[in-house]
C-alpha cells in the first residue's frame, strides 16, 4: 500500500485493535501497528501521540455530542435535557460499530492503565455535561448530579449493548436505561 493511500487513520486503528487482541496491548509496538496498516511509524505519529490514543480517539466527539444536544435542546425539564444528550450519542454507535466496540472494550478491561483512562474519559464527559447543564440554568449540585447520572445511564446502556444477545439498538437501550433510572427515583406511595 502506498504511503499516500487514503484511510490511514482508520487502517491504523484497525491494525492496532487487531494486534492488541492477537498479542496483547503491552506486547504491541507502534512499529508493528504501522507495518500492519501499511504505513510508516512517522505516519502513525501524525495521527496519534501514542498507541493508547488509537483506542481513545473520538472521545472529543462524544463530549461534543453530549454537550451540543444540551445546548440545542428546547427542553426545560432537566431530565429531558439528559434524554436529549443520550439520544444524540446514538449516532456514534451504529450497529456496524458493535463488534469493534466489543473488541475494544475487551482490550481496555484487560489492561488496568487503559481501564483507568476509560474512566477518566467518562469523568471528563460528566464534567462537560454538568457545565452545559449549568449554562442552561440548572444550579449545582443538580447539574453535577445529572451530568454524572447521565454518564452512568450511558455506561449501563453501553455495557448492555455490548453483552446482550438480542442485539437491540443503542437508542433503545439508552431509553430503557433512562426509564429504569426514572422508575428507581420515582416517589413510592
């Protein structure tokens, strides 16, 4: 493959994930990833700062999807704002991404440093979401609670998306999980 072939970033991500699954994250080098993708090490570093970033690129897109939905929503109810944010992230998880996400999650969970990075990503999203909610007028601690709760709903739905046998769409799982949270918090009488 020539060094000018399009799609280098995607080929690098695929090569990295394949190698992480085949031989382990720690045992995989940037040179191996680049060779598998048909590019040079230098090309790898044009796209990613290190091999870890090949798994975490796109995090900024998730933040933008969550916060942008809150900013654009016409809803005034805080939980409806959270629902809008959750609905917006479904575009990042089409059905064809499920297998890749399963493999990526297995690699992340098998490596404590990567698992820690994944949790940091979730905290970053929760903080950005809380900030967007505050900008919409929701005071603290409600904005922080709702930001973190929304990310928890996302994580639970994502885990279900990866593990459920029936292969339900992410949108359905997000709605079901948010409904379960609402039912849990509903006053009992």
